């Protein structure tokens, strides 16, 4: 199976802690994705996002700096059920916010464009809206 790597960089007007918590706290994650979510916050802990559409586990966690997960969607038309990609979320404080550098390796070529677009539409934009609402309410 041929795979590709997705690389994206996105800026949030929020602290690295708030961005990290949005990705790792089950309640906050569910709030911006709009789906059921369970994330066990330890290395080896399982992740279950969008009510089981995405499953995987945490490989590396560095509080407020880095999240590495094995990640697999239930996408039978292009993603083998036994194949996991590696999703890395690196967080860096910048003036007025956080730069999130995202890399997902091992994405089946047949799924690549769909998931490249999907991260922006289903993660970064709704997460940005949630973080902006939370920042304004403080």
C-alpha cells in the first residue's frame, strides 16, 4: 500500500496549554468536534473520537508541547482496518498564541486528499472557533 504524509501548520490565538487541552481533554475535544470522544490521557491510553470513527492510542505526550498518536479512521473504502497512521501535534508558543505543526504519516494515498482537507474543516476551524469563544468569555 502506498502512503503519504500530511503536513499542516495552523495558528491559534490561545496558549499552548489551551490548545493541548482541546486535543487531549475528552469533553473539550467532543465540544469542538461535535461527536462522542474518549481520550485516556497517558502513553498507551486509547483514543476513540467521533463515536468510534477514529480510534488509536497515545504514543508520546509532552504536556503543552507535543502529542503523538497512532490514528485510524473507520474508512473502509480506502483505509485498511489493520493500518494506523502516526499523527503528531507539535505546539510552540508565539506572540499572541500558539503555532500547531501537524504531521500525519502513513496516510493511504487513496485517502490523502480527503484527510488533508478534513483536518482543516473538522479540526482546525471548529477548534479555532471554540478557543475564540472561550477566550472572549474569560
